[in-house]
């Protein structure tokens, strides 16, 4: 029975989660919360809390009830000076 559980967990891990582009390859000016959280190595709820409490290292813009995070701000926080 343990063998079945291990294989189920392995299969879930192999297919779970979206694929995000590398930060230096991103061409959009703003990204959604999930993508920004991935790049900043934080959980999406952390970024939502930053937006709500306005106490994080960066602030998003709000468009039609959604949060959009500026890619250049994320690059600056993460120390990427490539300037793309």
C-alpha cells in the first residue's frame, strides 16, 4: 500500500503547478500575483497581504479587481540590474 501512495505523490508532483518564464526573459510590463510570487519566492497570499496592508517592498496596481505587479519593480527588489 505504501508503494501506491508514493507513486501517487510522484505523479501529482510531476504535473502540478503552472510554468513561469524566467524573470530576465519576461516581456510583459506587469504580471499576475502567482507569477510575481514565484519569482520572489513567496506565496501568493503574502503578496496579496502586501497589497492589502500596503506594507510590502513593492506595490501592485489594481485593474478591474485584480492585482498587477510591475516587472521592473520585481527585478529591482530581486537585484536584477539587467534593465530589460
